[in-house]
């Protein structure tokens, strides 16, 4: 069992920056867990603190039911893969892969056998005698992964391991990594600022802001029901529409039109309505329970387009299939799909319903 448990974990740098601000979190055995958030939110610091490369300044950390808060990195039984791979330039591919076994004092022939086996699984068999400088970026990345998995650690810690790859290689590396993790069943924490990557790969995602976690959930939960407007803004290839509304006689009244209000709002008067552009249907004719505006921008996304409606209450994004694309300057109506209107507290930004 390699559950990773953080209890009020804190890392304040000597200069006073509190990069990890008292995080409590349990990552399940075998789980693929992504840490996502804007630049500087503390993802790398959290990962390095879990690895033992940074010393926690508060709280505690357990890996596999063993408290490791004060243990050195080598005693934590985790393997870390960094953005820049950090391969040993003077060593061959074989010796790079075998390195963790050397640290564990596995005999030379045994460690070379295991390194060859692991390398072969990653299509590195032909490259064993080369040095890192003689490899492509993708090959270097595979060596770094082989080195991470060779000693069968309890956990993998990945810090943007795919960020140096070009778009196509990145996609194949994504599915490769995901498959490998499934097969090995190793608990994995994956840091990325690329939300598409997190949504595609992770079992669960933590969205961080300024050293804190704003939401933990499955990709579906984080995308479909962001817990607050910060997460709503951060997740999604097109940002969520967030519009002020007032609740009057069972209706949500926006500047661009009115919609039926969900039950159970109580005495609340002012709310922020959140609707993803993907969950709005476009109509070129007037329809009830819709928001209207003038088509100002049409951006091609491939098989669909992002249409911006200029409404009385500000711009409203709607994803429209390519065959239904409207002309700029025309009037359009956007109809939310059933159950897809989210309401946020207009002061705190927290999800109401
Ligand atoms: P990015 O996505 O840009 O890599 P991140 O989410 O990984 O960012 P961190 O690198 O963990 O963020 O940084 C978190 C905060 O801690 C930032 O404010 C950063 O400036 C600060 N920080 C990072 N390393 C140090 C350090 N060695 N000393 C002092 N402050 C640091």
C-alpha cells in the first residue's frame, strides 16, 4: 500500500514565502493524481517537499503508512522525474537507467539485466550504449522514465515531464505514461500547468492557488462542477462564462435575458451565473429561456467554433458546431443545456448549486 497522506503540510521558504500553506490531502494507492494551478501556486514546491528535496516547515507526510516527514529523499522510496530529465551526461543510457539500483547496492550484472529489461519495454534497447547528448528529447525522456521505474518505487513524482516535447510526441508520451502507470499500479503525483493534460490523464486533480487547494475532484467534477469561480476560470480550454444575475420570482434575471432559477436558492438575491461555452446551444431565432446578443467574433476550434455574443451584460462564449456557425453581426440566442447552469455566491465565489 502506498497511500500518500499530507496533514497540514507546510513549506515556508527562508525569505518568508509560504509556498505550501497547510495542505491536508490523501492520495490513494495506485492513484494517478495531478497537481494543477497557475505559475507560482506552489506545485513544484509541494512535489519537492513530498520527495524530501525541500524540508517541510510544518505538518507531516506519510508514504505507504510510514511517516517520512524528516527522512532524507533516498529513504522515502519515491522516484522523481523532472522537466529537464536530469540525466547523468557522462553515463551511458544503460548506466543512467541502472543508477537507482546501484544506489540500492544491487550487483552489477543483476542491475544491468534489469536496466536492459526496463529499457527494452520503453523501446530503448538499441540505445543502451549512447550518452544523453546523443539522444533526441523524446528518447531522453524515456530514459528518465526508465530510470524512475527500474527500482519499483512506492510512488512516482513527475514534475512536468512532458513539457519539453513537441505537441505530437507529447500526445503519444501522455498515453504511454498513463498505460505504464496503470500497468505498474504505482501511486503517481503529476505536476502540470496544462489542464488538458491533467483532465486527460488523472484519476483526480487538485487545483491549487497560492499554496492552497481550491478543489480536489475527478476531471469530470472539476470540469463540470467547479467548486468556485477561481477553478471555473482556470479549467476548460475556453473559460466559463460568469455573469451577474438577480433572483426574482423564480427566475434568474441577467442583462442578456432571463433563465429559470433552480429551486432551493432561499432568500438570495444576487448571484453569479456560471455556464460553460460547451454547454450552451446556439439559436439564430428567438427562443424562450435564452440569453441574446450580437455575434462579434467567430474563432475556429477545428470541428466547432467559439462564437462570442456581445450581450448587454458583457461577452458570452458559445461553442457552435461548424455547420451551424453564424455570421458576424447577426443576432443570436444561447440556450443553456438542462442542469448545466451553476450558481456562485457573488461575494465569496463559492458554488451555491
Ligand atoms: P511554476 O508552474 O511556475 O513552476 P509552481 O506552481 O511550481 O510554479 P513553485 O515553484 O512551487 O510554484 O513556487 C511557489 C512559490 O514559492 C513562488 O512564489 C516562488 O517564487 C516561491 N519559491 C520557489 N522556490 C523558492 C526558493 N527556493 N526560495 C524562495 N522562494 C521560492
